[in-house]
C-alpha cells in the first residue's frame, strides 16, 4: 500500500513502563541495589523524599521507568517491597513529573527559548 503521507500512521508506539516504590528509612539503601544492576541502571531511576513531593512520612519514593524487562527486574531486585498500585502510584508519579516539568521550565527562564 502506497501513500503520500509523510508519517506512518498505523505504527505501534510502545510506551515506557514505570513502577513506583515506597521505601522506609530502613530500606533506603535498597536504591543502591537498583543502581548497581546493569539492566536497571540503564533505565530512569529517580529517588525523592516523601516531604519533597508534598507527601506525609519520612520515607523515600523511587520511580523506575523504562522497558518492561527492566521494570520487572527492578521489582525482582526489591523483593519484599511491593510497588504501589492504582491511584496512589499515579499520584506519586504525577508529582515526580510535575517537579521535572517545573525544573525544565525554570531552565528555560534562565537560558531563554
């Protein structure tokens, strides 16, 4: 089938997968397990304190974002720490993204468009 369209409109675009984990202060060192792993460390691994996200508690939140295999590997490495699910996971993920967007827009104010 030949078209004059400049883009392939029926291509499947794979979205990245993410998991959100909540670590207690005693589990905070588990982040090192993720960053030491060859597969997971090549993905986006972001760590923030609960208070910096505007959440209660003194724990840390970790978002692992990347391929399905890498996210599954992160879940395996953090055995005993279940990923957040549903609305709670989405809320924390939105807070991470919101902070990233605010930081990016701040850089635009400094350096210009």
